[in-house]
């Protein structure tokens, strides 16, 4: 599950409980409030990694992925280009 968590979110305590209840959460933390802010390069790379791994897992639902892609800025730009 993809979760975003803002440091200044007025619902932060509830959000943390939700994250703790997830089996395998993928959390993107940011310094803003109860909003989804623009993501910088590092957070975009983390989001892209989550999406690519999710696609790999969905493409072979009965097998474990053989690899977990290690993404770099250059590999992401090659995928996006």
C-alpha cells in the first residue's frame, strides 16, 4: 500500500495508525501538512520504484520477482524518456 505522511498534518496520529495497520506499507514522508505536495527528485525516484515493483509483482502474481530493480536517476530518465 502506498501512503503519504506529512510532518505537519493535523491528522498525523491517525495516519500513523493507518500505516502501522498495513502489512507492507510503502511510505513517502514529506514536510508539509494534510496534502500531497510536489515531489522532489528523491521522492519521485522512490515513487517510481514502488510503481515499477508493483507492476512486476502484478505481472507474475503467483511467483516472486527474481530481482528488485535498483533505480537511479539515469535509469528513471531512460524509462520516462
